[in-house]
C-alpha cells in the first residue's frame, strides 16, 4: 500500500512481524525507547496516586453501607492487578497483530453492547443509576472495550482503504455505518458521552490518516443535528447543558453535583486541606469516588493537585504522540494516535467538568476513578503504546543485534 494517503505518518519501516526467526541459541526481546520508559513511569505514578485518592474518596461511603473502609480500594486493586497483567502481555505482544483482530474485536463489542440493552437480559445486565451499561452485575462494561474496538478497527480500515479513503462512498461511509451503530447502542444505554467519544476518536484517526477535510465538514453537518436530536430525547442531557449555561436557574437536583464539586475545589485553595481531610466524601457529593473524583483531588491537594494531574496527562499525551511518529508501521502509528487521544481527552474532559469549565459528562478519570473495566482497559492500551514504542532486538549472551542481525 502506498503511504501517500497518510501524509501525517512516517514512512513504513520493517516490522518485527517480518523479521526472520532467531537462530538457535539466540533469543529475542523488546527494547523500550526512552518515550516508552517514561510512559511507564507516568502511568505507574497515576495508578499509585489513583489508588490512594480512591481510598480517601470512598472509605466513609463504604463504612456507611456497612462494609469495610477498604471495600472499594480492594475491588479497584483487583482490577489493577488484572490490568497490570494485561499491560505486561500487551507490551510484549507485537502491536501489528491487532490489525488482524480488528473485525473480531468490533463484532464482539457490537454483540455485547446489544446484549446489554435488550429488554429480556436485565438479569445479567441490570439497571444501575438509571442506565444499563454492565454485564454480570458490575463486572464487565462493554462500552469500555468499545473504545479499543473503535481505535483498532478504524486504524485498520484507514490503512486498508488506501487511496479510496478520499472518496466518500468507499472511504468515509463505512466508518460512519459501523461506528454509528456503536454510537446508537451507547445512546440506548443511555451513555451519550461515550457515543461522542467514539465519534471524536474515529474523526481524529481519520484526520491523521489523510481523509478529505470536506468529508469532515459533512460529518459535522450530519452528526451535530443527530446528536442534538438524541440529546433532546434524553432529558437529563438537556438539563445538564442548561445547568452549565445558567447554574442559578437550574433545578437543584440537576446542578447539585456540579455545585458541590465547585465547593470542593474552591475549598482546597492552593495547597488543599490535606490527604483524607476532605469533606465532600462525607456524603455531600454523590459518586465522589467515580464521576467526580477530580473534585476530591482539588479539595485535598488543591490547585497544585489539579495542576499536577494536568501535567501528568499532558506528559502522557506528548509521549504518546512521540511514539506515534516513530511507529514501525502506519497502522501502529494510527493506533498510537487513537490510544493517546482517548486517554488524554477523557482525562481533560473529566477535569474540565469538576472545575466547571464543561457540562457534566460522566466520563471517568483514567487510572484514578473507580471502575475495573476502565482501569484494565487503560493499562492494556498503555501496554500497547509501550510495544509500539519498542524495538525487537536479538540477544546472544551479553550481545545484542538489531532486527537485521547487525550488532548494536
């Protein structure tokens, strides 16, 4: 395939998949780049900070429910252990293999998200907080896996389409049909925030792949009225928007979370009130350990805590884009772009909500908010980024060679 239709991507370099099998007595290993090593450190720091923040935000609520103070922390830790295992596997697994798994992954997500919303599946997909997003109680959230499916499938099809990507019917239309189906399933849960995230990530990957700008304009013309029409059907979305635009006139029950979040962040000041000393987790702020955990950071760690999060996720984004520009193949480059955008945009949207810059979305804070599906996915996608930012080398005793067999 010619890379002329991928103007934002580096020229294709030899993939580890195409490398010859190692001779007897020679083993192969992945050597991480500086960016990949730094990404591991940033992610580890966010994970440790997230577990501590989660405990502070959830301990009192757990005890009020008659559970141990470490109930939510323990459940998150089990997700963290599973996520670390997924990270280790993804970091060692050649990222090019995901290209062959794109369609199976997308079909699994479409099937499970359909299963979630069917009227006769409530026994395995119960309604929680007014929506149906989980299978098997709260063990599996298919819409989280959908983020990975959109990234891998879109990157695969962009590379496969080649020159056809600049045509609407054979280029852009298939993306609108498949990802549009995911959007509809997410809206029916209902989860409009995730549906919009799917569309945004798809659009960024298409832009990086070289789609025509006119098609982007057409996509916006079609998508915005559709999303607004769907939002009007979901009364809570409209109320959240109006609450954001005019908080003083919004119903108390609609703007309550945002007001309490602003109280928390404002009371934190510059340095915060101290770890474990926050007041919002006493029951004033609903879901303080999940959708609004950034408020806990602002209250206990102050402006410096919020600024630290912004810098950490900014570093994640910079490292991810550096890895994307150095990727071994166009597919891996596009996948790195999609993963980076998903992680960073989700984080910044969450932070924007808790400080009142954006309407309430319900998006979690990667590595920090309670939610095992999201934590496992975040660690797995980070592992994929690490692999994309690594090079396979051959090792004979203490001597290493590059994929061509020449000594390093």
